[in-house]
C-alpha cells in the first residue's frame, strides 16, 4: 500500500493524483464527481492512451466502459466532458447503454443519446420491449394494476419472479400490457397489444424469450435458434419495432417514469393525446395505490397542464387545425381522439379551455348561427318550415382560419377547396358558404343538438302535464272505466294510451343512448349507463311505470288497483326529477345540481353517524318511560321517531315527561312486571331520568350535530362554487354528446326509430328489386342515412385525405417544439431575473458595506481625536 502511494508521487504517475477538499466552502464539486473525474482523467492521461498504442476498436471499448461507469454513477456532466464528445463513439455503440438508461430511468442519458443521433427505430426490438416490461419491479404500479385486472379488486397477490406455482403468470406478454391499458382506461381503449399479431405471444413464449436474453435485451450468443415472437412467422422477436417512440412513451408512463416519458414525447408525434393519455393512466393508478395517491394525482395535473399549454398554443396559431387535432382519430392510441381521452380522464381544466368550448359550441348549434335570439328561436320552434327561407334563415358564417399549415408558398402544398370543410358526424364545423337548398337547410335546423334539446323538453313538459292529469283526475279502475271522461271504446282513457306509447318511446330512446356508448364491451356499457344518475332515474321511472300499468290491467282486484295507483303516484316524482337534466345547459343552474348531489352524499355519511345517537337515545328514552311492551313494528316507530323529530325541533314527547307527576295512573301502585301500553302514562321514576337525558340529547343534536351538518354543506358549496365554471363546462360536454347522437325524431315520435333498423336489414332485398344506379335506390339510401342510421360514436372528424393528415401531424410537431423553445426561453428569463435580483442584492450589500466603512472610518477618526485630547490632558496634568 505504501509503495503504491509512493509510486503515485513519481513524476511519470502524477496524472493519477487528484485533490478534493471536503471542507471546501465553495461546494462546486461533489465527492462522487471528484472520484469519477479522477478515474477518467487517469485513463485519458495514461501513457498508453497518449502514445496511441490502442487500436480503434480497443479505444472504443474503453469509451464504452467509461460510459458504463458514468451511467452507473448517473453523472451525465462527466460523460459529456470526457466521453460523448469523442469522434470514435458511434451511435451503434450506444445501444446497450441506451437500453440500460431506459431500464434504470436515467432520462438525461436517454436525451443525450437521442441528440447524438441514436434513433429509437434503430435499436428497439420486440425482444427489448418485452424485456423492459418483465424487468419492472413486482411492487410497481404496473404490477399492481396487472394484479387488479387478473385477480380482482381485493386480491393481495403480488407476482414474484421466484414463485414456481404461477409459471404462466410470471412473464409479462404483450397481451398483458394491452389488458392493463384497457383496464386503466375502463375498457374504452383497445390498443394494438390486444390485436394480431401481438396477442399471439403466449406466456411460455415470453418465458423462453426472457431466459434467452441478456441484461441489455440482446439475444445471448450461445443461442443459435431464434424464437419467433408471432405465430405467422413474418416478424421475428429481434426485428425492430414499428412506431418505437410510441411504445417507449407508453412504457415510460406505465412504468411511472414521467421524466423519461417527456423525453420520448419530445421525439415522438401526437404529443397532445400523449399528455392526455398520461393523465388518464396516472389518475387510474391513483385509484389502486392509496399510499401514493397524491403523487400520482400531481403527475396527472402536471401532464394536464402541459396539454392545456399545448392546446392554447395550437388555438392561438390556428383554431381550425386545433379542432381537427381534438377530433381526429389516432391509430397509435387505439383510434381514440384527444377529446375522448380528456373526457375519460375527467380533465375538467382541459375540457374548460376555450378551444374545446368553442368546438362544443359549434357542435351544439350545428349548422345554425349562435346569434339566434330568444324571439327568433321561439318562432323557429313554432314554425320550423319557415326557417329555410332567405328572409328568416341565418346560417353560421365563419371566417376560414385554416391557413397553410406548413406556411409554404408552393401551390402543391396549398389546401384545396374541398379540404376546407371539416365534418364531425354530419355537422360541418367550418364552412364559409351555406347551401341554398330548402331541404338541406331544414335538415340542418332539425339536426342541430340545441333544436333537438329544446323540442325534447317542450314535449317532455306536455308528457308531464298529461301524466299529472291522469293520476289526479282520470285514473279509474278497469271495471269502472265508463266514468272516465276521455274513454272511447277502450277500457282505459285515450290519454293513458298516449302515455303508454310515450313511455315506450322513452325506453327506445334510453336503449339508443346505451347503444351509442363508446365502449364495445356490453358490461362496460352497463357500468357507465348505470353510473349516470339521470340514466338510473329514467330506468327506474320506466320500470315503475310498466309495473304500475301491469297491476292496473288486472281486473276485479281492488288491491292491485290501489298498488298501481301508489306506484304511479310515486313514479311521477322521478319523472319530475328527470326534468332537472334540462338545467345542466344553464351555466348558473348546472353546478347547483352538482351541489345537491354532493350534499346528498355528505348527508348519507352524516346519517350513519347520527344514527348511533338516534337509536341510542330512542331505546334508552323508551326503556325509561315504558317497560314490558309487547314487540311489534309500531314499537320501532315509537322509539325511533321521537328522537328523529327532535332534529327539526319537534318536541311533541316533552309533555309526557312534564306531566308524569300529575298522571292519575302514576298515583296508584303499579308493579314492575305489569305490561305497559303506549296509551299509559310514562313511568314516574324513569321519566325523571329520561327528562334529563332528553335535555342533554336536545342540546347535543340541535346545537352540535345540526351545525356540523350545516358546516359540511357550506364547505361542499364553497368547493364547488370555486370551480363552478369548470364543473358546468364538463357537464355540458355530456349534454352535447347525448343530444348530438340522438336521432332527429324525439319522444314520442322516436317509436318509429326501430323501423330504421328493420329497413336497414331489408335494404339488401330492396336493392335487388331496383337497379343499383336507379334514382329510387339512391333516394332510399340517402333517406336511411339521414334519418335512421346511427352516427359514429364520439366526436370524430372524417379526415380521409392523407396529405392533410400528414401536414396536420407536422404542424402539431412544429408547434410542440416551438412550445419547448418558449419554455426554455422562460426558464432562461427566470434565471436572468434571478441573477439580476442577486446582482441587485449584491449592489445593495456593497453600498451597505461602503456606508459601514465610511461610518467606521469616521468613528475611528473621532476615537483618534478623543485619544489625542486625552493625551494632551494627561501631559498637562503631568507637567503641572
């Protein structure tokens, strides 16, 4: 050891010597960085390296080893200084380091490798991709979601690499990745991992692949026979992945590597939907990881903020192109749209952005102008057939903002006139020229969601009026139907027949609403249909109405008639509650409904807390006043209701306690074994204790519990009021989506809607009867398309022009990099401002220090002067 140290101090070995001061006050360098600097400096300044005795291959191996050392220490600054600037380091030598950086979540190295020219499509193979997923720790969020999907919500089973009991479950397949994504997206997202050929990879294949793969995701050298990943033998496991940037971005999000995901997002396409995809994944992770819920919610908020900044920049540059970005289907993300993913993720901040709201506004008004006033809209609803005339018609005239996306002057790159119309499921969201055709204008008027909404609520009001009339004035038993004033030749009134048809039309309309839910899985449709409160109330109201009508048609059974009347009387409450759905379109009333719903949930929790006090006081109060009462249902009512009515301050039992001494029955002797009745006086001795308990309970309930409930309600109202605008805009999306997908025919005329499906299946036979080119066949197809065939689910634009798609993607990519540049400028400005603040503080301290020096010199001169005076006094005194 001593000899080695002596050899270092030899002149020829001074390059091995480095110094580091632990007590340094500058703190400019850390200990690990100093060690790494010394190691790399020693290698670089070695005699062999300087004499260039190493050939190029050996020198490259040296660089790779040094890069691996920097990667292990996670020192990108040292790697830039000593390794990455070398001309001998080719991109082909970075593949293993790239895999290791991705696997160990070191985004600085990944970003540096990509900037050096290593493209993901040059190194990422299917083998490496499947190895990345299998290298995830078993306690990660991905495995948690995988267990939740595979073993159920309450399973505590964690996959373990050392477990031999679940061999097929240990190794992750592409299909498992797809199932996890689908599960996190509530079965609304069908990604390519669930499609052919990815779903052909079995667990056994995955196990064999992992066993034959080294730590860098490469095939081991001793393996001669390559395993094919897919059954059709066209793609090998060692082939380069298609769309590698998307695969790596999805992996980074699922693996909870947000910084790494941002690096791949920078080099990928479709950045807007990528950010929204990340928000949905992290919000779903938050539901399954309570201990890290806040962390996942923060990550979701972070990516949502990026998406908001992106759409804001897109909208400022080109509004019409922004609408296309929101509504175009993206194959790389399961043919979903940005708007669809944002709604699934419940990104209220994104939905409330002005770009999204303007798009929804255009969809809400359809091909009409949103400047329609109340008077003109009322006339249009009363007399719709005058709407298409020129003196009355007012279509939506919009300035065409869709300029050249690539800002080039070449004529071949200019947008053609037919590209200037962008239709979302038959509604043209950007058209500068209206059709002069009468029927096209009339169809456009009836097609507008706002018109369908208004007509629906008008007819719903008529339905409620007829329902109230029947249940109040015209509801006779079948055997006494002659007394009905509206009865014709039937056993029930004509209005009841109309109501039955109307409710049947509501049933058809709800089934259509269930049909247009975007998921293709039946149970997912059921889940989302039932989770909507309005759908649940509609379904309950329809079921009660059918049950009441069935009981109503049972003759000669008065009890069935009474039960029918009770059911239908209660059913009218739900029909009136359903009318509240119309208020969601009003900005100042929509959030109020959310407040009521939230307070209802809070009230349920409060009731469970108060129930302990209600039952405890009720039983104790009744036991003190009465004993040996025969058990019955009225007993439960009599000990519960007195304690409950104290909450609204109804003290009707207090008189019994106060009059206990004057009661005549208490003046006679009664034995404790006597049976009491509720008509007797209360027990004399027990009533005294009950009176004290009554007083304490009244104060507790009336003051403490009631005020606690008021405070809870106030807090709920304040929370919703702060975000009332966002809540209303998010509600409005669901309202516009529903009426956008409704047919032109509304209840009760929607009973003709099943005729469309009948004609749809009969249409092949119709075409056989006529020639395909016959005008009648074309007219029939147009009629079926306009009035009966359902729309594509969701707000999806029909971009069939590949040139337009390509330029739109390029425009989005350019705007995203412009956003990154603006962000870097903001960061530099922040640093400059911070530096300027530090300089101002430094100047201020310098001025203070100068003033202190001046004051010090002044004080020193005064002290010197005083010292001279003291010396003079001392000399004079000494002389004298």
